[in-house]
C-alpha cells in the first residue's frame, strides 16, 4: 500500500504554486497501479467518485494543474523578454483577459518614464495600436479616465521639486478626499495631479498630506481601489508590491493572485527587489525567500529564489 | 520645401568670427547677423554656436539676446535654438500667455510633428523648465479644453498606415451623432481625435465627408463659439492639411490691424526648413500677392529683413 507519507508529499507536490517535479517523479514514478488507486481514493480534493464506479479527476483541478505546470515556462519566457515587450504583453493581457486594471496601473505607475515609453513603443509594434487608444476604446467603467491619463504620462524625472506647489496640492487633495462624494471637477483635479506630477513631487505631496491630516493619502482613499493603487504605486511602490506578493502567497489565493507572484518577481528582480524584500520582511515578519520556499514547489520555486537572491540578502 | 539659401561650403569658424565682428564696436551690425544666420540650416547653426563657444568662451545665444532687441531679437532667438528646444520655448510661452493660453501653438506642435519629434520636444521642455509639459499644461487649463489638450499632448500615437474601415465607419457615425446632439465635448469625440492614429483619423474624416456631404469642420460650430470647439477644428485642420492651416495663420497674422508678430515669427521660423515654400505658394494663390510682399508691407526694420531672408530672399 502507498505509504501515507508519500500520499501526503504527493498531495503537497500538486498544491501551492508550481509543481514539485522531483516528488512527482520519485513517488509517482515508482507506484504500482494499486498504489495509484489508493492515492485517488485517499485524496478527495483532487478526485471525485463518479457514478459509474471510478475515481475521476476533478475538472477544476486539471485546469489548475495546467496553470501550475506552466508557471515555470511563463516565468522563464517573461524573464528572457526585452522589458518593453514584457510590459507591452502584460498590458494587453491586463486589458483583454480579466480585465485586470490594477496591472495597468501597476505598469503605468511603477516604471520609469523611459521604461513606460518603451512599453508603449513595443505595444505599437506588437499590436498595431497605441495602448492609449485601446484602453480608451475598451474600458467603459468610470476608471477609464484615470487609466488613460496614467498610461499617457511622461513624467519629469529630475531632482527639482516645487515644495510650495506640493504643499498646496496636498491641501487640495485633503479637501477633496474629505468630501463625501467626488464630483467631476474634484476627480479631474485628483487625476491631473496624479497623472502629470513627477514622482518626487508626488512623494513630497504624500509627506505634506501626512503632516496636514495625520493620515497617509492612500489610506484615506476609501472605496475607489484604482485611485488607491495609483497613489501606492507612485508614492510607496515597495509597500504596494509586498502587499501583492503577500496576497499571491496565501494558501487560498486564486489564479489571478498567483500569477502576480511571477509578474512581480520577474519585473522587479533588477529594479527595487531589495527594498521590496525589506518591506515584506518588516510587514509580515518572515523573509520573502522563506515564504516562497514554504508555498512554492520544484523548479519554479528554485527559479524564483534565484531571481530574488540577485539583489543580495 | 525649405526656403533657406545656404552656401555650398559654409565654415562655422568663419561665421563665428564674422558674428563676433558684427558685435564689436558701437551697436551691432544687424545686416551681418541676418545674412549669416538667416542663411544657415539647423546643423550649420549648431556648429556655429559650438565654434563661437570654443573661440570666445561665450554662449552665442546669450550674446545675441543682449545685442538685439524687439521682434527682431525674438525671431533670431527662436531661429538659433535647436528645433526641439525652440518648440519647448514656444509651448511654454503659449501656456503662460494671459488671459488664456494660446491653444493653437499647443495643437500645432502636438498634431503636426511626428510622435518621435514631439517626444524630443517634451524632453527639451523638461530639460529647460525642470517640469513636464503635461503638468504645466494641465495646471494652466481647465474644463473641456484641458481634457482635450492634455489628451492630445500625452498620447504617443501609433505611427502605422493601417486602417480599419469598419472602425472608420463606426467612429464617423459616433462623431456625427455627437454633432447632431450638439454634444461636441462628448468623451467619444475627444477619444477619437486624441487617441487614434493619424491614418485612422483621416479615414474616419473621409467617411464622415462621404456620408454627410460636408467636412466635419463645417459642422463643428456651436453657439456660443467656445475655445474647445475652435481647438477641435484646429486639430482637425492640422491633421488634414497643415500647410493650408499655416497659410491661414499667416494670413490672419498679417491682416490684423496690428500685425501679430508672434504668430508670424512662429510660422516662418518653424517652417522655413520644412514646407515654407509650399505655404508661400498657397499664400500667393489665396491672396494674389506674394508672401514676401505682404511681409514687406506689414513689418519693418531688421525684423522685416530677417523674415525676408528666411523666406528666401537673395541679396
């Protein structure tokens, strides 16, 4: 009979993110038909009792398995891509599959001006449209204006910040956000500031906002999660990314959250991974590497760990 | 085509020396300044500036600013800057204009330039003013016109020639519907004009003309006439026939009781190395008088001489 240890390790090999290839090979590979049957009967999650007396794979799990096996391949292909192509493809997927407008915000707001421009160029080559026209055409929810605005940005990246203007704009934002419902004019002001000001200027606004109101700007934004994400991505990207990573590493994470794991690690490994790791450790009390070891499996796990190790301890 | 008559074998060093001579002594030899700078293309002017700096450890531009004055100085200043730097200055001046920004300049530069040229302009703007064009524009405009202009300026338009006929048809219908309902500043109108590729927009406008018998600009008139509507018409004219558009700008600049030197300078300086020849021909056709003559009539002094040189006058 199949040892209960083996059954357990096999069930684990199929859970979490990625698959534990070694366990699958060494356990499954040597099991006789009776052992495999025992496994099917023992794991009610993966298999259901069919009315015609055989244990059938749960369809949902087969689909999920496909995602798990593909995780390494997708991460590697994304890693080898030119960052512009990678972001362009992520933008397209975010717009059409899902849709996942948070990913549009993430890319528009965490990339440098030249990186975002490059992604827009690559989008032209790949899809023969501008991302701006596609978003403007396909999005019909109220977030459209914010999305087009941040995707169109080409921010100043120099060191100069006008502190007086930043203070004034922090005050304006605190007045607007305090109100019960945002009217069109208020929305326009918020979008103008968030989509045109430089990142240093926005960080100054974030600082002044805290000084004026005692709260953080993103925490004060209730309800509108796109707006919240925009502020976080622009002012505190490490905080934003560590939150996304935490959600992706939970045991009950859905497929969309799980995909974020590859996306964040592949796209930030050469950028601000060090700061993200620090923020993650500080916020969740465990190192990102440790958590990945716990939740991810096999070659996929090893690939992720290798990527995050690039930015030192 | 360019109207500039530059020599076959220019020498930046000789030119720099001649300019230095023109600055020395009492007053300035404006004729020399005009005949040298007015007859060099952008690359040559850049070399002269470099040579002058190397020889005399002084920025030629700053020297010109101090030696010259008035409309003449403004024209020469714009002429000597690198094209993207010049556009950045023109945009900044347009945005800061009171009581309202000069929307035409913003639309001209964002709609007529190629996406790459416009990008270079944005970079030059950031380098010069330590802020982005978008943030200054957004701060100095509001309402419908802001929505439209910030959209025009932010877009990085697709440059391909492909068009989707079905889309051109449906978007022509959308535009027509907005016009019949007098909802000119409807989101869809702004979306189509500010995000579609130039080729796609032209296809849409052609469909509009075919389906409704008149070009869309004839229908984009409201009561009262708003800045936004006139900006929309300007953008469409810049897309469909920018030479005709520039002829009109010059004609209006010269016809005013007091000549609009700023606009006149802008068109002559920015188009002299591109299509000023064609604009001159259009002007002649439309007004039965050559542009040279009209400029000679309406302007005077060194400013006049400089413009005529840029227009191709040989000595």
